[in-house]
């Protein structure tokens, strides 16, 4: 990489849900209906937090994506346009805050929680956000979450408009979720920098994960077979040029892939 | 120890109008801006009132006006490498128009990130663009993120914003959740409070390194000396009854600024006028300030502007800034009857003169998210 921003993050757990045929086995989440967004998010978050338990009072959560819970938004809007009464359950899950509130209750998380919509380079932005959050005295680790739902009629049109104006993010082939739990200090896989793509060797990794493409690649890189002391360059094809590559350094054995990674 | 962070410009637009004079004439005079909604048919709903600007303005245009005002005040109208951090859940009106009228170029504005990208492009703000979507704390979270970027030296100047304009989908959702007040008044902390009312709002603040502002010859309006972000770990939609997360956020902000309870001259509360929020917020402030809370004036300016959703944090930041600049406390309007569960000084008599050095602005949201931002005189 020719230009880079140094980072000092250690990945302590990852989890993904990337099945191209959907998620028929995803457990339901009490109080949440209709949309897969919330159960998917909870699934990957739970697996990370269970794999690497820590102090929930010193844990932060940052959720990212592009469209958010489009299923809930569009269902609400469609019902309204059709003259149907609003569903109070959809009101309860009207923002992604709600499922983060559920997560925080289940795991006792009292640290900061945030939700972001980013039009490109989500992986880099979440890593930079984690780096900032970890600068505060109150936080030891950050759970980074990415969730994007497959396109529906409305978001499909929005994706086409974005592409027409030069956007790099397309829809995922299926609903997808990914989580990475990061902290400071030494560990098996360290994220050492974000930088430009000039020196990227080989072909870009396969796509299909929409806005969370870079995060999925990052998770796969962390669970890959990098020998101790080697580095892996993870490409986020949705990112602006100066943030297109994340550099991983393998200090020890790879992270456990987990059942779905 | 990071760099000192100051505010050098702002823009604001509520149902009272655009700019600081409208806020002074409306919010600080305790005038509630609620009126029957004309933007859509409210007959299917229980509620019918909100605080809206005239007509059916475009969300992007209202936000753009505030950006223009803020950049002009800060002397940065030429744009530059400034990040643009926005609190906004997207233009829900665009989603409704898609399902009602079919696809159009406007459909893309239902995507939150697109709103930030469009505005940043228009004003040549070439730094990063992030859109916070965490509901009623979204724009407060954007300001806090901006503070972190400036304090850490990752950016010299950041433009932080929030916007929400009333539309039918959100109105209907809150109506279905029985959260809307039916008596046309938002009565925060009053025993007869019946719920919230929504409102239009947008605000933009320019924050920057004090050293950079000084070198530019810019006069800081205030310093941001502390902030807190914390969660309740309690419920998906209800606040913790003890105001747990809110208290954690306030304690963090005080600790960061090195300020004790006696240092706070005013608290701009989240104060939604719902039974659960207002008592929880009172309990959270009691938990932090103890008996000292009796001497700290607290008001909810949502009683005049309505609940501005994702714009709440930014607009109430500006209101708190004006309180600090003018040495006047904005009142809580609509208050009629003391509630034993809400036993603080809520500035119910009208605007009050004060000698302010530090003010605190609070917000809370679904999922138990809480923010506190501490402003100090420069």
C-alpha cells in the first residue's frame, strides 16, 4: 500500500451468515416480526459475544450497512399506502436501535451503541469508528456488525440509481450478516492499516455481499490460513481508493471459523 | 489529552422558522408551534397535530439551508476537506412515494447515506460522509463522533447535522404505538402529560479545533468539553426506569470535562412528554446530581418544537448553545401540574435569565441509547 492509515486493532471473534439460499434455520427473535434483519443481526452478534466473553459494561457496538431494515420500512409504507392500519409491532422495530437494545439487554451491554449508513467502504469506516471508540476510557472492545438485506422492488430501484451515478455498492445476492469483535492489544489476527489499492496483488475477492462485502472478506481473512507473521491484504471493492485495502497481520493461529463462517 | 474542540457556526430550522431569531422568538419565548397537520390526511389516526413548517418542503432543501447558514457563520462557505456527519433515517417520504406513485429519481433519497452524500457534494465537503441512523440520538451521536475526529487530530473541522421532517409513515407508526398526545399539547414532566408530538427540524453545527479556529481568526461560540454515550441494557423501546444509561452518559460527560454537579447551569432534557421517559430522565439526573439536582434548571424544548426524531440532538444542541450565548433558559411549555415522579426545576414560568457557564444537552432513543453533551462558554 502506498498510502495508509495505521490502526491497532485485534480481532478476537468473527461470525458470518452468508448463505446464498437464505436463512431458513435462523431462530426467531421474540418481539421482532416479518424481517430477517433483526434475527440475522442477533445471530452473528451472539456468536461473537459468546465466543469471546468480556466485560459488557466496557463493550461498544457499531452497526453499519447501506439500506438498513428495508423489509420493515417497506412493509410499513406498503400497508399505509394500502390503507391498512399500522402494526404496533413494526413500530417497535422501526429502527435498528430496537434490536441493539435487545442485544444489550441479553448481554448486559451498557457501552455506546451506534448505527451507520454508508454508501461505500463500510469495512474501513467501521474499523476507523472502532479505533476512535477505543480511544475513550470507558471502552475495551467494539462489536462491529454489518447487515444488508437482498434487494426488494424499492431498494432494487435505489441500487440502480446509485449505480447510474457511479456508486460502487450493489445489492447482496441474499440477506447477509457479519460480526467482528475487536479490541486493542496483541492477538491472533491484528488489523494494522487501511490504505489505497495500488499494490493489491491478484484478482479482487468474489462479491455478492453488497455494502458488507469488505466486512465479509475481512472475516474470511481472519479465519483463513495465514501463517504466523504473514500479512493478508483484504480488498473492499466498495471503498474509495484511499480506503480500499485493509491489512491483516497473522500473529498466531487463525481464528475459529465457527459453524457458519 | 486531545485538542480543544469549539463550535464556530450553526444553522437551525424548526416550525418556528429558520435561523437563530426564530428560535429565540419561539422556543425561548415558550411558544408551542403545534397545529393540525395539513401535509397528509390524519383522519385514519388518533392524533392530528404536529409542529411543522409551512407546506411540504423537501428534506434536502431544508437541510441545505441550515448547512449554508452554518458554513457562512463559520466562514467556511468554500467547503474543503471537512467530514459531513449526519443524523438522519433517510427520507421516508421517498419510500412512501415509491409505493404510492411508483419509481422515480427521488426513490434513492430513502437511503440514509444518500442524503449525506448529496448535501456534502452540493457544498463541496470532501471529507468522509457518515449517516447516523440511531433514531433520536442520531445527530447527537454525529456531533460526538465529530468531536472525536477533531480532538484526536484526525480532522480539523467537521460539519455535523441532523434532519427530520414529518411524514405519514412515522406519524402512523407512533400513532399505532399510542405514543402521540391527543390533547394537542406536549406537556413534559407535567402530571397530566399524555405523550409526544412530532415536529419538523434540522440543525447543522460546525465544530473545529480551537487552534485552527484561532488561526483562521474565527471567534468560538462555545467549547465542547465533555460527552457521554451509554446504553440501558433494559428494553427494545422503553427507557430504564432509573435512567441508568442516561446517568452513565452524564457521568461520562462530567468526568471528561472535569466538572462537578455544581458546575452545570442548565440541562436541556430529552423530555418527550411520555410517562416513562420523563420520570426515567428525572431519576437519571437525580442519580448523578443527588440533592444538587434541585438547584439545576432543566427544561424540555420539545414542548415548543415537537419531537424532532433524528434531528433532536442537533437542534437541541443549538438551543443549548443559544442559552449559553444569551444567558437565558428556554422554558418547558405546556406544564400544568407537578408530578411526584418528576421533581426537578423545569423552568415552567417562562424564559429565565441566568448566568451560564456550562450547559448539558441530553437525548435518548429506542433501544436504550443515551447521549450527553456538555457545552461551555469559550
